[in-house]
């Protein structure tokens, strides 16, 4: 499940970058900020995945 979540997060980040770029190109501040928000949300989810991975590695080290 972790790998699929990471891929989904990366897709969300990429969509956010596209929205931000489109908003900047069309001078649509709302779309630009929506894209930045999408990127931030995807980055937070990705950080959570890293924490879970680290927890799993530490758990395996103590077995």
C-alpha cells in the first residue's frame, strides 16, 4: 500500500504544479494558490509516508 500512496502523492504534487503554472500564465491567482495548496498537501502526505517507512525500518531492526 505504501508504494501506491507514494505514487498518488507524486501525481497530486504534479497536478498542483500544473495548476500553479496555469494560474500564473493566465494571471488567475485563485488557480495559482490552489495549485500551491495541492502541492503542500501532497508534500505533507509524502512526509507521512516517510515517517511510516522509518517506523517500519526501526521496528524490523529490533526484531
